[in-house]
C-alpha cells in the first residue's frame, strides 16, 4: 500500500507540474523534459553549449514562423541537438512548406522533422489531454529500469508521442515500448540520435559544465 501511495503521489506531482507549464504555454503542444523555464538541465546528454543553441533555435524559429505566417498557422518547435521537431496546424500545404523552409534557414539548425497538419487549430481540451498523456509517459519512463528518464524529451500532440534524445538503441527500444504501452497513445514517433554503448559510457563519464556567466 505504501508503494502504491508513493507512486500515486509522484504521478500526481508530475501532472500538477505539467499543468503549470501548460498554463504558461497554452498554445504549445506539451513538452516534458529538456529545459525548465529556460534553465539548463545538468543531466542532459548535450553539452551546455548545444543546450543554449537549442534554446536559441526554438526562440528564433518560433518568432520567424510567427512573422511569416501570423495567425494563419499554429506552429510550435522543439530543438534537440539542433534537430528541430515542427508541430502544429496550418491552413494549407503551401503554408506548411513555407514554415519548414523558414525553420531550416535558422542558424545552427542541422535537420528538420516536419509533423505539421493541414487542419483546424487544436482545442484547449485537446491540449489538456496531451498534457496528461505526456506526463503519464514521462512518469512511466521514470519508473522503468535500465534507462535514464532525463535522457528523453517527451512531446505529446493529438495522441501522438514524440521521443527525442541522444540514446543507445537499447534505450530507444525500451522507451518506445514504454510509450506505446501507455493508454491513450495512438502513435509513437522516434526522433533520436543513436549512440553506441561505448559512446554512452564515455559521455556519462564526462561531467557537464555550466556556461560561464563572466568574471566578477
């Protein structure tokens, strides 16, 4: 009974945290993992420099797409190791291609994953459902042995779960199965950078340094 209560409280806390984030980003598909309000995550497998680059890519790309398409599109972007996942709704295929072109021209972008839909804007209730779905998948990853949940960025959008991160094939397979087994998940899309087990060992043995804020 004690273990059940502990698990329940952990999941409830996760959902509550995500609800707070959703209230701050009501127009965005839900993200779990990676940045927390612009703060670098110490356990991230990217270097601190790449984390900052990814944050800059997201800001620039979102702003440029907004300038290009205005209220005709609802587009949100997530960058991980300079690979950009583009989600949202647009009025037509031409606008979708234009948005992808704008994103691909942002400085430091390595590749773009186009998941835009020609569809009406998602409702708030749909965003709320994605909030719960992403938090549930993340909680399940936390409870899974042999993987580090912090290595994964989890994004939920209209029942589809997107998994991002620098992981081994073993970790990718485990996380994908965990996401697929979560109730409410209609599809899992893998946006991984695959590492060898040797690369992971080397990466885990190298401490991540915070960027310098300048001398006093």
